[in-house]
């Protein structure tokens, strides 16, 4: 863990790398050209773009590909517990030493990059050395000038739910501009998959893609259906039971369905998909922690649930799941800056017996627990504040049966997973 923190600090404090957001493809394209275009060596690139659901789609595809006895490199953002999680190389994560060596290679190019651009180049340089069947690449905040939008001929570009996240990066702070930045710059002559969207978002996407010559698949080509207590993926040629103990919400199941559609179109056998679904887990996405150091501190009748939701859409997704539970709920809440905590917390009205607000440890972008306390109090929650997670846990833990829900930030969830 200390090596991971050290590497992040090295990148953030490096004179060549800026921690500020600066969308421009010129810098990364220049570096890649000087390095001999390693991005051109990556096979079957699948760009994953959108506001909510990129990680769950990427993870599902990775499971399907690998259970089909194929390999995939994967680039995710952000990491939860360790910087290495960003760089999956097909059979293992990139080592700390390999990351350090790659930073030195990038330094020699003497080109200023953002930290995210540097991370992207670290992935590309090392993934290019492998011979993986697929390359799964999660986009950053937007896509138009995101450092992951540098592949000439991607195999697939998949778009998950688009919502009002990342308005702070835009001059025109509208949902239409978010959609344009994410969809208006998709490649020509590829295969585009559009996940489930709100009606007006879908309508705008279709308008933007009218002149795109790619093969485009919209979510009306498949369905998530429920029969009795069970969910199914359904399209004309296939019906697949979503036999899972680990995927709990409709939003995550929608992303799983998108992954199934893509996997089937990639030629992965339906039997492989059926066998794989029960294995799929998403870290910090409505995840119960059933063992570990934190769980041992709790009473037998207490359960720990973590979810890194931080947008209005993902808040609704978690809230809808929590409404199905018949157990008292207690919340531990953090958020980072550039989010909208007031709109976010409103989605949980009437659900929690009590919320404890905490800062995120070792995270400069964390909102203060006092600010979150005031916002929760203003929205009529029973709320207390704590100076850290351990203090918050002590405030809510008791012999009373309950679920303790840790929510509001992936960085908070990552911190909790490391403690556990």
C-alpha cells in the first residue's frame, strides 16, 4: 500500500505531470509518436465510455473473455485500493517496478502530460508488450479529448449511462454538451453499443450518430426482464437467466446485459456466459463485506455494505436497492469536491435511521464532514459527524440488527477496503 501511495505522489508532484484536468490530445499523441506508436500494437480495442457503469461493463466483459479461454488487458479509472489495479496485463497486474521503469521512459520524452495522460501511457506501453486477444479501455471524465480517444480502429465502442456528471469540465454546463462530448466523437466504421439511457438522452444520441457509418446497436435490441423473483437477459436469439448472488441492483444488471450482448456478438458461446455470470463481482458497487478486519469488529447481526455511488443517477440506483431491504439502515457518508451533495443525499430520504458524515482519509479532494453534516441536517436527516471512519463505525455499531451502508465516494470505499 505504501508503494502505491508513493507512486501516486511521484506522479502528482512530478515537474512534467500536472494534476489539473486539461483536455487536449496533442500531448499524448506526441508522446506515443516518439515512442513508436505502441497503441497500434494493441489488439481488438474496446473503448468504454459514459457517466455511470463503465467499471461494471468492463469487469463483466473481462470475466466473459477470460472464461472463454482468451486474454484481455484492462485499463480502469480510478483504482480503489492500489495503483496497480489500473493496469491489468492479461494474467496479472503491472508490478510496482514496471510502473517505476515506465515512468522513467516517459520522463525521457520530456513532454508535459496530465497525471491521467501519464497513467494512460503507462498502460499502453506495457499492454503493447503483451499479445492479449482484447484491450479494454475505460475512458476518463469525457471522451472528445480524453487520453483514451487515441485508437484509430477500435473494435468496439460501448456507451453506458450518460447523465449530468462532469459538468464542471465544460464551458456549456448542460446535459446536451455532456452527451456531445461523449458520443459526438465516436469512431467511424466500428461497432457502437449504446447501453440503456433515459428517453431524451437516447434521442440526442441517435441524432448525433446519424452521420456515423458504424454498426450501431441500441438497447432496444435486448431486454432485462423479470419473471417471478429472477432476472433474465432476452433478445431474439437468446434468453439467459442472470444467476447471480453478487449483483444486486437493476442498474448493474442493465450493464451486465450490455456486456452479454457484446460477448454474444464477439462469438462467446452462450454456455460460457451462463457459467460465468455467477462468478462476476463488482468491487464497491453494492458490495457486502462478509469477512475481514472491519467485519470482525461488528456484531453478528450487523452487515456492512459499500457502494461508491457519487452521482444523482447512481444514488437513485442504490436507493432503489435499499428500499427492497427490510432491515434498519445506517449510513456512513463522504463525498469529494465537484459533486452535488445536496441533490445526491435527497435521493435517500426516509431510508436511513441515522447518517454519520466523515472526511475521506488521505484525500485532499474530500468535502468536509461539517459541510456534509449541514447538508444532511438541512434535508431533515438524523445526522452526526465523525472525524474518521473508525469513529463513525463506533457511533453506529451495536447489538441491534442493521445494515451499515458506506456510500458517496469510490475513494471512501477504497479506504474501507484497505482497512478491511
